[in-house]
């Protein structure tokens, strides 16, 4: 038997998944005043270091389209999982939506500025917002995303999301899906 035929008979070893779709599917969905759920450690702890090492070098505040950034293979594989049909199906199942035919737009943020954090809703063209935090830890009370009940009071909190350790926040982009955070100038990864 030649070497080529040995390789053809050996099953491919796939790297373990970076995301935990089972944890996503097990998460409780809050329905009022808009549908949302939070999944701590959605990014598997054993995948975090490699993804962080391959994270795009972002030198300025703001959100950047994925296609405009350079990054390494672990981050690329992670983005592939995030944009997969399985991820769309899982999020759609949780929010009672069919997302199969909807495009996925990914933006990446590496740091925030003091002017960020104002209460807002997202673009009406967006059906769902999903945020994944890649920070090791977050000691500051500032910079923590808050889901709020109105566009005028950042302290009328529905939920506050810890921006650390692969936490996932997903919410349906309804007209009342207000969110923001206390301004904080930090480099977040």
C-alpha cells in the first residue's frame, strides 16, 4: 500500500469546536420587554487563547467589517463557526425566527472610546444582534453592556452583560431593544 492510499483511509481530525452550541440551545430566553438570552462561556475556554492570539490588530475605536481585517487561522475558524448554518439555526430556534435565508454580517471591535455607549437600538435592517466578548476579565463597572427599558435611562436595567470569557449575548432587534453602556475608554479583546 502506498503512502497516498494510507492518507486517504485515515479520517480527517477536525479541531474541536470553539463555540458551545449545546449551551446556546440550553440557555433560557427572556421574552420581555424584548427577546434576549445570555450564554456565559459560549466560547469554549480551551479555544480562547488561540482565538485571542489570532484576533485582528485593531488600532482605532469603532466596529470594523470582518472582510476589512487581517487575522490568524484560529480566529478565522471561529468566524466560520459563528457564520455557520448551525449557528443561524440555533439562534433562530431560540428566538422563534427563520434565519436560514438571512445574511450574517460580522463586525469586530477592539476598543471603545469615551463617546461610545449611548443608549440606542440597532439598524432596522438587522434582525438579530449577537455580541461575543473575548476579554479575560472585566473589573470596571463601566463598559458593561446594559439592556434597558427606555431610550432615556441607562439605569433602568433589564440585564447587564459581563464582557468577559467568551460570553454571548443575543437579542431580537425589536424597536424597543434599547441598549448601551456607561462610557469607558478601554482596549477590549
